[in-house]
C-alpha cells in the first residue's frame, strides 16, 4: 500500500473561486447538453448518433480528435477482454485530447461510457425513457445517471478551468467509450491504443463518493438439454426448462459459498451479500404443446478482487460438471459458454496523490464536507486502468436513483457539485498557468 501523500495546493483562493463560478455560469448549458445526449438511445451497438454528438462537441472545443471502431481480433489477444457476441461494425470509441504547448504538468484521463442498458417495457416507466425530463430537481431518462451526466461533467469541468482564464499544464484525454455495460472492451481498447496518464477519473453515479473496491464480473450462458414429447406423455419426456431451474438452484449454492468467503477479502467483510448471481434472460422450447428439448439461461456472477476470472470460471464449470441429474433422477447435461464480461475486480489502494488531490477538491466543492468512500458489488471500468496499467483510478460521481431500472434519474445539484470537484481536480492535478 502506498504512503499517504499530502498534495501541495496549486490554486490560489481567487483562482479556485473563478473555477467554481465558471461551472455555475455554464451549468444551464451543461444540463441542456446532457438532456440532448439522453435523448439518443445509445443501447449496445446503437451508440453512433450519441458518439457523433460527443465528437462534434469535443471537436468544437479545439481538441485533437480520435475515433476508431473496436477490433474483436485485437481485443481477443488481451486477457482482460470480454467475449463478444455482436458485430462491432460502427461501434466506436471517441477521444478528444487537450495538449498544452509545453507539457509541464501531470497527465489525466477523464473517462466515461456512452452505452446504456436497455430501457425494458416503456409502459413500466412514468414517462418515455428518452425524453430527458427535469422534475423536482432530478433529470430523468435511461442513462441520465449511468452515466451521461458524468460524461458531460468531464467536458464542462475542463471548460470551466479554461473559462476561468487558466491553462492546464498537463495532457488531458476526454474519453467516451462503448461496451462498459457488457464487456469493458471500450476502455480496454482505449488503453491498448496507447492512451495512458498519471491518473484516471471516471464520474460514474456513486452517491458523491469515491469507490474503494468493486467486484469483477463474468457473463455466461448455460444450455440444458431435455427429451421432447407430447404433453399427454409428459412422464416419458424430460422438460429442459424445469431442469434449468434445478441447475440455477445448484449455482445458487456456489453463490452462497462465495459469499461466505467475504471475510477473507478486504473491504468486503461488512457487505451483506457482495457476490450476486443474476438470472438475466431465459429462453427455451419450440412449441407450447411440446415438452421442451432445450433451455438457455443467461447469467451474471460477481467475483472478489484478487480472484481471477479464469479461476472463477474453473469453479463455475466444475460445479456444472457435478450436475448429472435432477431431483427426479433425470440425466442432466449443463454446458456453459462465456457471453460478455470476463473481468477481475480491483481495489483502489489508499493514499495516492491522486486521491488526496480529489479529497481536497471535493472538500472545496462540497462546502468543507469530507470525501467518503465505499465498496460496491457492481462492475466498473476502473479495473482496466488499475489492473493493466497500474494507474490510480478514481471512480467518483453524482447521486442517482433507479439506474438499470424504471424511471432512472440523477440529482441535478449533485451533478453541479461533482462538476465543480472535477474542475478543481483537473486544475490541481495537472497544474495551471494564467492564460495570456
């Protein structure tokens, strides 16, 4: 664990106030742009129009632009890549780079993902998931919290530093990546393209706090075979959908064994249930009046930092191999294949200079309040930079509700405070000169 570093303040009080005022001055425009971005339904493989919007906005800011399509063959050579079942045609990352005339300060990646999870049945929402309404201080819509408000905050935070008459002294990459919700391949592709820095900040919706540790994730599909027959002779057949329920029940036993091991994993000891097995999709059978011959179940399971995806996968497949029959004595063969995430979790070690700089920036933006941290049982792209580039990665962002659920929303004043903290962090971390 690194030693605690006390950063030396770069900004004067007057400069700090100019940055805070600049965030306030542009905040209405920031929220309007976030609303526009939310109106682009950037679900997986349909991110293009939203990325077009981001590309244009970054280009207008005079940044050095880069846009490229993800390459499955190239990604497949990296141990941190997720398995891909979709076409990556038109699935692009966008990066805008600020380069100072003389790079005398520390460099920074401001990362965020453009992809959002599917909206589900729209009739379960109070209003359209894509209308980006503002109601009682909350911005609503799919992706409003996870994480378009944070992605836009990165852009407007850098704007605020420059609008305050200050020129950052370090190189800054603003990244809008795809695939965070399913593989992590977007951030991984950016790293493989050569984008590195002295620190990374990712403003995911994290309740105005910093993530200390998070789980890894594996996505997989289990296929169970049955014996089809007419329903009048059901006792002579074998229902694959019924068998799939049995298989999931056995995997629940593995889930509970892993949860019992939480005491062995730092930062996870006090979480009620850090390892969650989610049944995300089920599909099976061919005919309503036939005993189904097959069933496929798509699942997601978490794993602790320090447990490799390979080791976890070995345990999963070994558990499935033990399932040879159901409770009625029918033979079962359950075969698993990877379908997405194959990622290890990570811990942000305490005491880095980046964390201490954020701590000071948070305090200034939040009226003296101290920066809190917590452990999350969810996936984060921060693992890409921590595990494969050894870069301190700060996942820190606004208050939200119902992400991945109905009526997703983000607290607007929280977005304002977070944007101020990011802007101060940029200036303190990279250093600044007064603009001539």
